[in-house]
C-alpha cells in the first residue's frame, strides 16, 4: 500500500524521460539532493523536452547558481547555457579545467 509520503514524493519529481539516466536507478534518484547531477545529465544527454522541464522545475536562477560547478558539460551545452543564463564560459568550472588540460588534437 502506498502511503502519503510516497505519493507526495512521486508528485514532486519532474516528468522527464529516463534516457539520460541509463546508468543509475532512476526511481531512487533524489532530485533535490542530487540537483547538480540531474542538471548535468539532462543538459548533456536528455531530450529538448527534458531540458525544458528541468528549467521549469529548478528555475533559471537556481540552475545559474549550480550548473557553474559542473564537472563536465559538452561544448554545445556549455554555449547554450552561456546564452540562456547570460554567463561567460570562464564562469564554469568545467571550462576552466578544460583550458588547463588541452587535448593534443582538436577534432
């Protein structure tokens, strides 16, 4: 039997696909405690609809505050986030790390 706490928890989770979360147990994911992880996964590997839902769920100010600490963002994602959040690439930890460790070839 499902109790009230379980129902509230299910209702609070954003309605996103499991596409970006292929490597973890999606049902056990805590969207508040793991917010940066969720943002990284959705922006890097989620669909456009998933990204829109996440932007509504967390709000742009919260995403702006947290996503800059991301360990990895793909280059197109980084550019997109800079545009919608009005940030510079140098504001992102992942970009600064990328500059410190350049690839020998840029394909």
